[in-house]
C-alpha cells in the first residue's frame, strides 16, 4: 500500500535581503510503500535535505501534492504541521547535537519526545529502556552523550527518533560523521528497527555504499527524481537502469548518463520493437572523429 505520495512537488527558497529565489525541488514525484526503507541519493545541492524537511513538516512546499498516510502536508496550517511533527515524525540528523541534549543522560533523552506527548513516566521509562536495549545500549543508559562513542551517540539518536512511535522515520546523512565500520553497524540497527517496528523510513545520503543498505534507492538530480532501483544486485550506481517518467512524460536522466551526453542539445527518440531508444549518435560520432584526428 502506498504510504507516501508526492506529485509535482516544488520548493523555491526566497531570501528577502537579496531578493533571490532558489529552486530546490522542481516537480519531484515519488511514492513509497508502507514499511519500506528507501534511500535518496544525490550530489550536494540536489534537494535531498529540502525533501526531508518537507516530509518532516519543518518547511512548507511552494507547490505540489504531498500525502503521508491520510494527511495532505501541502494543505496543513502552521499549527497542524507542528502537531504532525510532534506526533508522527521521527528524525535523525547528521550532527549528534541536533538529535540529543548533551546535558542529560541518554535514557532521559529518549524520554523527552514521550514527555511532550504527555505519556506517563512509567510507560516512558519502560519504552525508553526497551528502545535503548534494541540499539545495543542497555549498559549505557545512564551515560551522557559525551561519554559515548560516535556510533553509540547516533544509535541513541535512533532510539530517540522512535520513542514516540512515529509513522515515518527520516534520516539526513546519519552516518556522515562515522567511519565505514561504525556506519555499517548503525545501518544494521536502522534496518532491524525498520523491520521490527514496521516503520516507513527514508534515509538521505550522498554515499552509494550507505544507500545500498536500504531496500530501494532513489536518485535525485537537480530537484527531481531520476533513477530508481531496488538495491538488491546493485554493484555500482551505474547499474541503475530505471528512470522515472512523471505525469507529464518528462524524465530526468541519471547523473552518470548526463555526464556522457551533450546537454542543451536535442536527443533522438525512437520506438522500436516495444523499446524506446534515446540517442545522440551524431555527437558521439563527432567525438570519435575528433579523438581520431588527435
Ligand atoms: N534556507 C535556504 N535558503 C535558500 N536556499 C537554500 C536554503 N536551503 C537550501 N537552499 C538551496 O536549495 C538547494 C537544495 O539544497 P538542499 O536541499 O540542502 O540540498 P542537499 O541536501 O541535496 O545538499 C541548494 O541550491 C541550496 O543552496
Ligand atoms: Mg543536505
């Protein structure tokens, strides 16, 4: 069942002082099934964080349709969005100081999102202990974040993100500060929690090795989805052979394909034996000729 549906999503940032408008998302379309764990991969500035901020209810879309469960995020008022954030969304950010409060221990940290919802203390403690045990921190509950390793801190952040039983879990480069071994460990816990809690999870990353640990990989280029693929059998990003055709029939080619063609120039399209073939043969031929001449 589709749980998150995004159509024609646009986000334009406006800076008053400079009177400059920056388009961050340009007609993004995406659907995600309930319980799925997907990664969104793309170069810096492609709009990954913006997409997460919209799904987290932390910023409003400039235009478009965004549905999470039975809620239309694009139609929420400021107040409704703040309730949505508090009740339904769990977030894990790259910087640990955004996930945890440094002055209190991690058990108290995990209790906080539940406190905000008025959950009684006994229940809070029970759930916080269960979650911290699930992320392998049962012996560390009374430690403050600075007494933990980088990987442990992110695992505590993960427990915090799930404390109030949100409907979606959003993570923005959660392994960005970790070495690859520790990152792998965090991702194993992440995956385990996604499966056992049945929570729909989206992780943003620019690292293909990190993205591979999720079920499905979606590539974002300049604010639009280009390639998407199940991660099974993907060895490199060049193995992504599927691109998304939106409701207008537009496609955004994957970055590695764009690098090999001449942009702002027409491509040839041909339907042949049930296949659609795109080519820029003339360019290629010219390139070859040039190389030979050298
Ligand atoms: N608050 C903001 N004000 C103005 N421009 C922004 C703001 N946040 C992001 N942008 C711009 O929007 C684009 C997408 O940014 P972002 O979503 O952060 O990309 P990513 O997370 O993929 O690096 C970039 O060009 C960025 O400079
Ligand atoms: Mg970002």
